[in-house]
C-alpha cells in the first residue's frame, strides 16, 4: 500500500483545512434579509413593513421595505406579522452560577473574586435567558458581601467555554464591572458589619487603601524597585477609582441609596444603582447625581423587609425625573424567560412604552458601556435581535427567535428550545438529551 510522505500529508491537511475555512467564510458572508416585520429600532420610530439585512454578524441595512435595498444574493426570510427589536440586555443576573455559587462569605470584602471563574455556561439557565430574548447579560456575584467581586459581561452566543461568550473592554481585557452591596444582605457576625454605618466604614477603609496603592504605583513611574507588591483586591478597586470598572451597587432602601451616592461623591467611581426599591422616594437626588438605575420589578408580594415599599411606579418616577432607567432579572429572582414582563408592568404603573422598551435594550447597553455595539437596531451594530409573535408589551406575545451576532441561538419551533421556553419535564435538566427523548416525558427509549 502506497503511503504519503509526512511533509506532503501535512501540506494536504493544511490545504483541506484552508478550503473548509474559505467555505465557512463564504457562507458567513452571504447576507440575510428579514422582510415585512414591524421593526422597533429603539433609536428611532417604529418601522412598518420593514427590512433588516444582516451580514458577517452585523446589521448592514435597516429601513422600510420601499426604501431599503436588498442585496441580490441575500437569503430572504418573510416576517409579515412579526415584530423585530434589539436583543434584550440584562444588567444584573446570576445565570450560570448555580454550580459555582453566588455568595462568597469568607469575608465581607472580596474585590479580587471574579465571577468568570464560577460560571458554567452549559447550565440550562443560559438557554432560558436566550428563550426570553436576552442576548447580553451582566453576571454578578451575590449581594451577601459589601464588595462581592468582579462581574463579567457576556454575549449569549453558543460556545464551548466561557471565553467564547466574553466581551472585551477598551483596554483589551475581559469586560465587567464591580459588584457592591449595602443594606441587610451584607450584615452579620464579625468579620461582617453589624450595622449599616459600619458597613459604609469598611468600604471607605478599602477605597482609601486603594487610593494609597494607586499613588505608590504613580510615584514608582514604572521602576520595579519602587513598585508596591501586587495586590489583586486593590487592583480591582483602583480600576473602579479610575473609572475603568463600573460599580454595580445593590441597594434597596432610600437611606441606603443616599449612602451609595455619598460614597460615589467621595471616591468618584462610576455607578449603576441596582434594584432601587425605594428609588421613587429619592428620585431627585439620584437625578442630581447623574446616576443610572437598573430596576427590578417583582410581580408578587413577599421577599425581604427592606423591600417592603417596593413599587411598580419606581421606573416611571425615575424616568420623569430624568434618570437613565434599565431593568434586570436578578435571575433567578425573576425568570429570564419573562424579562419583557418587567417592561410591561412598569408601563402599567406609569412608565412610557418607549422608555420601557429602551430600558430592556438601549439603557442596559449604556450601563455596560456597550451602546456602541448593541441596544438598538442600527446599521453597523451587532446583529443581536429577537423575533416576536406580536407586541413586546403584550402578555400574549412570545419570543420566537433570538439571534446573536447573526447566529440564531433560540428557535421556539425547535422542540428542545420550546421545552426550555415553556417548562415541563426535563426543562432544567442538562442531561435530559441523553437520558430520554424530548416529548415522551421519560417514557420508552
């Protein structure tokens, strides 16, 4: 039997791989046109009988059918009767952390902890988020500590490891913020603070230490002999002090909100207030500080005592005060599949429909410093969008498809995806695909 020489075999293999790469690239280059849907760009007025053209993961064109050229080689998808809007942005979630743990209670301050090291992207919770139309998410440590750690911003692409889902920041690192919390959750026995006042004191101590650490680095001017020993916790706080890492701060009561605003003024970090259950009580103070708010909407009573005055009107009151308002799920507090319901309930309580839809898209993108890429349907932005059966604020509408960077990551017509969207036997079991057949509810193989 004749065998090929090793060098020839290597060249042949490389040639075949290159050929496959060219075919793959060619397939990606073919434009796709979604024709006839009602478009909600968020950045502008709705477009009836619209066209969206995507190519190579980007939106190439968008507009009314009569005014928008469709490339001759485009694959056309008829979307009459559907609604297309930007992919949803969840600014506060814990999906993927069920197996990695949410709260690190070994100490009250953990800015060196990184959420990326605890996220399992193969958890069904990520697919539930896709089923809800969420395409970008801020995954955070929990609120059981004053400084919970570094958050991670993810695109909900399909991937093998979390690195396939991460986004990069302007310096080329992994994009994310810093989770902080006050109120009831971080209180406890020593070394945790026993009072709200001591909680703020502990935070101040660490930020003062971070300022001193930053000053030493500045004075060293790159001289390794003068540089302080590396401190991962202080590094993270310096990033917050420099504005490179946004602080996402869990807070509920009006007095706790004002405490956070006081800390922001003292140390100058960039801030997004998370939850703000009593934000309507201090809306003018929040607006004067120029701080965005990511609001959680709970549609059933209960929870914690400090959130007893939570009200659906919060988002509307903040909107009218001039505050940038977004929403979040805090999944699993609110199910990611029902994220659009937060916007609908806020409208019911007085928020404008336009503002509510911007709150689950454009506003969240701004809070994560990603509005140059996502949050609206505009030419040049990432092809992140959802296809709905009807009005996004209607309880009768469903997310039918979710697209991330031009790839479909959820399709309600697929039985496996429908199971994650609607629930039922096996919906939360990542092993169900190998243990039984979809649709037979655990019956015969």
